[in-house]
């Protein structure tokens, strides 16, 4: 027989939560050194993600990439892989747990298991001032997935080909010289740059609101490994009303790749240079 509602239900709900993963226990990296390296870094490559489309870029290890919002009214969906091994890619779930639901200066973006490496670190975020608003919303989320034609079909019964999932797939296929069918399985949950999102306080449903970004806002990352990135300029534009359609004005985003004037030395730690022995206790 199922348990009845307990008489001490309020007490059970009132238990104080504890943070699952203490950020203070993560291996330390020298953020000031990474920020100093960005200050005198030189732009060595620049790509533009056109509206409702995506662009690929490569970042050597120890370089930076900066995503710039020239207009301000635009959000982007970002995928990242280890350039040397596409099986190692950005892992939104563990980044969310290790860092937060929205990332900003000082946060690392982590790769999937069995790697679980910091792929990159946010070294500058011009939207760091936004913080967390009264709705629980914030920017640069790692909780959403990416707008996609499959969900759109379920919700609207229509085919739309310029969702971020499709934009990322087309751009990756073109960059790698493979079919969209071969490229699609590599596309994964994204970093929603500039997007302002959260969960509704009453029903915990995923919400979006117009990005607070202004013209010239940017977010900059230090690459710990050689990276392949793809950025989609979301068909949702500022994501203040709709997405997965042609209704909202949409603008380009830019990615700059920057080389530091001299190599950036960051602290290393065996927890970063080594990894779990493997085996999972079997045999
Ligand atoms: Zn999108």
C-alpha cells in the first residue's frame, strides 16, 4: 500500500538543501593569468554566424575565443568539441552541476565522460552585471538544449529547417565535408550564449525572456585544449517572444579567435592532468 501524505510533510519539505558539488573543491586554475593574457591578445581569425545559420571555428590550445553580439538583439547556440577527438565534447549536464545553470566569468565548461576535462574557462563576460533576476532568470544558460525541428514538429506539426540544431548540423557537415546524416549525431546540448532563461518559480517550466544584451556585448573563453566550435545565430533572435520560425528579427553573431602575446601559464593539478583509473569496479 502506498504511503499516505505524512503528517510532517511541511517539516520534510523544510529540510535545508546542500550544494551537491562544492565549486571550492574544483582544481584551481589561474584566472588572473588567463585574463591578463586576453588583455594583449591579437585577433587571428574571425567568423560570422549569419542570421538563422551557423559557422564553425577552430581555437588552438592556449588561445581564446570571443563571441561578440554586434547588434545586441541576438542569442546564440554554441557547440564545442576537442578538435582532436569529436567523441570528446561539451557536457551541459555536468557543467550545470559543477558550475551553475548559467555560466559567467571564472566558470569552466566541461567535457563528457570518460574525459570530464575543462574544455574552456570563461575569462570575461560583459553581462556579468545581470546576475539573477526576480524571476530566477540569468544569461548564458547550460540548461536548455537547442531549438530543433523534431520538437517543433511535435508542437506545431510543421517542418522548419533553420532551428539551431539544423544550423549546427549543416555547418558541421560542411566544415567536415560529411553528410548532414553523419554530422547530426555529433551535435549536442549547447551553451545558450546571451540567452536569458530560467525555470518558472511556480511550475518549474523552462522560460526565456528577451536578452539583456546590448550592441557590443561579448563573452570570452580561454581554450584549455584545441577546440572545434560551431555557433548558431538562433532563429529566436533575442528570444523575447518565439523561436523555431521566421517571425522574429534575427541578427549575426561574430566569433573572434585570439592569440596571446606570450603563452599563458596556468596552474596544473593532478586532478586535471590525470583521471579516474576506469574499470568501474568490475572484475
Ligand atoms: Zn535556437
